[in-house]
């Protein structure tokens, strides 16, 4: 009997791979019928499947640059191409991790995620609708799938390939942003298909990763300063204040982290400080301009004040369980009830005190877990982008495909970094 069980366990990765490939192929067929405009994506998906059939971990590597895949699949719940790649990669990652020495590495944060999802259930029960259920699943994917995919990447020692791939994608978007700024007289740029805040935040997060992980990304010679310059200019071109503030905080946290020492030269640390001070100053000046402008009632800052006030009023209507996930898509609450630009306000309105408690526990707990692994450069980098994205979520939409998973992907890599234990021993 034991031999049968052993053989079954050994074949689980192959079986999961077959199921995953079949699922991806079926999804591709459905998507091509529902959204013909995504035909190119389907073709590229076929190429990826061919590569993955030889080395399954390639799909996990591709899931990292796929964070730029901000194309809605049209299936509801805000699911996009980046989510589809992440789900497919996690389907392969789970069984693959079972055969590695890091199979339980993500458990601490997974437990925090399970608690958060459980504390959202009262809101789901009180406000039953399909959109809310899909959002609940979406958040599980944004965090849980990202963690296991990141851990698999590290277990297979592919973090360099993954981070280089997203750096290359970021450089394309940054170049488009810089060119756009030159053409429009340095007004805020919406590069390619992206909103300025989405593009700016992803560029800022990648900039932080390239800056704080020089030995992991390993860009040689003149390429590294050129890439850093391009990403810096691209982020500035979007004029996303949340992205700039998030990057500044992330770099400062890395600067004072013990894990930054082995991975950074004096020049890198000085450059980091310059980026943090420059981004913080630019964002503060931009915010001050809006707050003192004559059109405060109608500009971005003024509208956000109205949205946040309306969001807090919604929470007061149902302080314990909230009015439901993605309440702002129902159209039942007035013109100023749109997606909140503050993660805590949004959580309070969506899921009340109960769900917000889970949100706080998830994020504070994740910070604690990463701090405990502070000797790892990957953990220091994860803490930097995680903190930066969380600050961005205090002034912009937090739960978003691409933006939310990237810090958790890096956190998964950090949690699976068993080298830190050998260094501590």
C-alpha cells in the first residue's frame, strides 16, 4: 500500500501539469470566442505552452513580467491576463513545491491570508452577490498564488531570470512614458495601454527591485545605471504621486534594513537616498500644488476628498460587516461612491470592522514575518516593495491585478530563501 501511495505522490506534479495545461488550453479557447481582440494573446499563450511543456517553471518566471498584463479578460471580477498567468503558474507550483525543501516556506503568510479571507465571510453573507464572491476569490489569487509562485521561482533558482524579465518589460513602458512626456510638454503620461497610476506604480516597484537587488538582477557595466535612469525618468513622467511616495518609502526602509548591507555598495546606498529624497520632494510639491489650486473642488485632490467622505459615510451605515465587496460597482450609492483611494477606508466600507481587522493583521503580520528574515537581501527587497505598495494603497486603489501580487511574489521568493538560514548558522 505504501508503494502505491508513494508512486501516486510522485506522479502528482505530472498530473497537475496535465490538468493545468488542459485548463489553460480550454480557457484560451473560451477567451478567443468571447474576446476575439485577444487573439494575439492566445497565440502568444500557445508559444508559452510549448516552452512550459519542456520546463514548467518557465510559466512561473513569465508570471512576474505578466504583472504588466493589464488586459481585462471580460469574465467578471476584474480578472485580467496577469491573473490568468498567475493562476496557471500556481497550479503547477503547488505540486512542484511538494517535492522541494521549501514546501512549507509560505505557511506563515498563508495562514494570515486564510484569516483575512475568513473575516471577509460575514460581509459576503450579509451582502450576497456574484461580484463580491468573485472579488473574494480574486484577492485569494492576488496574494496566495503570488506567494507560491514566488517560492517556486526561488526553489528553482530562477529569481534572476524573473526579475530581469520584469525589468525588460518595465523598460519598454518607461521608454514610452519618457517619449510621451517629451511630446506633451511634460504633462502626466498614460504610456501604452496603461493608466498613469498603474504604470507609475509598477515602474516604481521595479525600480526599487533593480536598485536594492544589484547582485540578484545582476545588470553589468553601464547597463545598470542606464536602466535605473530610464525607470526613474519613466516613473517621474507618469507623475503618479502615490507611486513616487511608495518608492521613496520602500527605498528608505531598505536603506535601514540589515539585509541591505551585503547587497549594496556605498554608491548604491547614496543613489537610493537620492531617489527617495527626489521622489518624495516631487510628490510633496505636486500635492501642495493641487491643494492650493483655485479649482480644488474639481481637481484630483478635491474629488478624492469627496470620494473618501462618501466612503466613510457608507461604513457608518454598516460599521460591523460593511456594505459588500466591490460595492462601488453596484451604482446604488450615489455619484461620489467610486473605488476608494484609501485601502483602510475601502476595507471599512466593504467589510466593516471585522474585515478591516483581517486586512490589518494580514499586512502587519507579513511585515513581521519579513523582518524576522531581515538578513536576507530578498526579504529586505520584499519588505521595501511591500511597504511601498501599501503606502501607495493609502492614496490610490490597493487591490489591483499586477500591483498587489508583485510584492507578494518577491515575499514568496524571500520566504523560500533557505540560504539565509545557512548564513545565520
